[in-house]
C-alpha cells in the first residue's frame, strides 16, 4: 500500500512541476525594444509598422522582414519566421512576439490590430442626441 502512495505522490508532484514550468514559459511580458535587448528572452513588443521603410519576404529563408517602431519611437528591423500576417497592410498597430538579438528582433509571431468596421465618427453620434 505504501508503494502505491509514494508512486502516486511522485506523479502528482511531477504534474505540478510540469504545469508550473509550462505556465512560466507561456507567460510572455509586454515591453519595448530597449528592454527586450537587455532581457534577451522572449517578449512581446507593441508598436507600428514603418510603411516608408523596406519590407520583403525572403523565399530562400522563409522570413518576412519589416521595420517597426515601439511606443518609445525606437525603430528596429523585425524578422518574422513565416509569411506576412493577414491584414498587415491595414493594421493600426502590431504586436511582435520574439527575442531581440544581433541588432534585430526575431519574431515567432506577429499579431495585427485592424480598424473596426463598427467604429464611426463621434460627431455624428452627438448630432443625433
């Protein structure tokens, strides 16, 4: 009977440790490019695509390369593993998840925030009231 209790306890402890480690790895903090450079770990950076700078898809490496500025106006080259995200051209802001290394931000994922079709002109609402 004692052997079953010990094995059961070990299995429960292993699952708790695995769950905690998984949670810590999935917990990615928001920051800016300056702090991302110092941390050297996976982070999320919110900012805007610099439309006037070069952006391209490199078919050899399978990477989409563009420039982005964060909320502190720091401009950085972003290298995304994969193709250009949907609605990238109409995005009002973007969030890049990845690591800063070798003078660029290497993103594993880019999320786009597009303008809502439900947002309207506030002055039109005021006139009806």
